[in-house]
């Protein structure tokens, strides 16, 4: 086996472990859903806070990739629920239906960071 082939194999294994399910920082079960609408200043500010928190901590990157955004203008169920309360972020453990935490209106980086850390497995 050539040295280059061995390097490719090692590189592939390394990438699998760092990017695959084995290297997720303990947050692969985390489900984030952001509720907002276009042209909403509070929603834009909240998205910036969420993005900063999820980007600054490598452990949260998998949650950032999986985060779902819902425009309440296009979903009657969520419009009825949150029409006067956006922005809203749902944080939950996919494996525990009763784990839902809601953050509403104003988002602070330190508070969001602490809430997310409580979900580590």
C-alpha cells in the first residue's frame, strides 16, 4: 500500500469520526425550531443571537445544521399559536416529548447557551 493511499484512508476515517454521528458533542438529539416571519426586526435580532451561540460552540454545530425555521405567515397552526409572540425558539430533546423549552421575544446569548448546555447527553 502506498503512502498516499494510507493517508487517504486515515483522512477518511478522521473525517467520518469528526463529522459523523460519533462526534456530535452530545447534542445529536437536540431539536431546534425557530418561529418568525419576514420583515420582523425582533426575529432578525433573535436569529443573529442563535447563529452566534450555535457557531461559537463547536458542540452545537449539529443542532445548527438540523435547525428548522417556520414562517408563521405560511402555517395557520403556528400563526394561531404565536401571532403576537414571535420570535420563538423551541428547544427539545427528540427522544423526550416533555422536554420542550420555549424562548420568546428577546434572546440573550448567555441565557441561550446555558439552556442548550442543559440538553447535553
